[in-house]
């Protein structure tokens, strides 16, 4: 498929910007870089081309803890570590000991094709900030929910499928424009994911934040 894929100017720019970025960016983050060189490109076009390039095997699509998809230039097998504070993602090396699959009788009929290990914690920058600031006041704590954010999360928690802004507006007291702002903030906290463009769902961390 990689050989048949037509390499457009847009795709060349997207690939070039992804190669420069070692933080495994989301489509939204990559869009901010790409539009500096292609001012007329839309977010939807970036999303679509990233999915095409991923399906063609030219880049890797990462789905980390149910959060917003990230994209990786490096195709060789490797593992990742994720910062729970700023959501940065880095590569991590493991000791070269091959994981042994369980006995065939314990695989429940599955044919194992691969394995992914994921680590999470605080990146050096967030660790230093936390150390300098000490215990943060509740008003400044990024994990504290505002009333509007709680409304959005509760609406998503009560839905069995991803919701658009209008769906959330119908289940809350908020206007669609207000919802867009709250969803952006919740995505940064890792409480909301976007499995489908312009559709949102609550993450496991978002459910924990409600409790």
C-alpha cells in the first residue's frame, strides 16, 4: 500500500513536521505546525492524511490509555512512557529480554501477533515543577473540575457512544460554543478522548475524576 500511495505536497509537509517532532504529537498539535507552512489546510485534512499514512504503514498511530490518538514517525518496535501531568509521550528502552507468551492452551484461541507495554508517571519537567511548588492549592490544581467541566463529563459518562457538541449541549445547561472550550480543557487533562473527529468520550481517568 505504501508504494501505491500518492505522495501529495500536503502529505510531504505533514510527514516532514512529524519527523521533526519527537513528542509523538496528536493530530491537533501537528495541525498547528503544518498550518504555518500551509495556511489554508484544515484540521480535517490533517486528520484524514494521518489516518491514510498510518494505514499505509508509513507512520505509526498510538492509542495510549484511551486518550487522543498520537502519531509516531519511528516504525521500529518500541515502547512508550506517558506523563500523567502534561501528557507528553517519550520512547523508553527495556532490557532486551523477550517476553514469553503463555502456553497455547491459555491463549483462549487467540493467535498472538505482538505485545505493547506502556509506562506512565511524571516527566522531568513536571517533576521539577511539582517539587518547586510543593502541594498545590486546590484552586490551582489542574485535576480539579469546574462546574461546567463536571457537567460535560457527566453527560459523556451517561452516554453509551461518542457525543458531538450538540449532543452534549442537549444533556447540559451549556451552549455549543461553551462546550468546545470545556472539551479542549478536559482533553488537556486527559479526561476526554476523541475517537472520532468532532465526537468525544470520557476516559477512565475522567470517570475517576467524577468520583
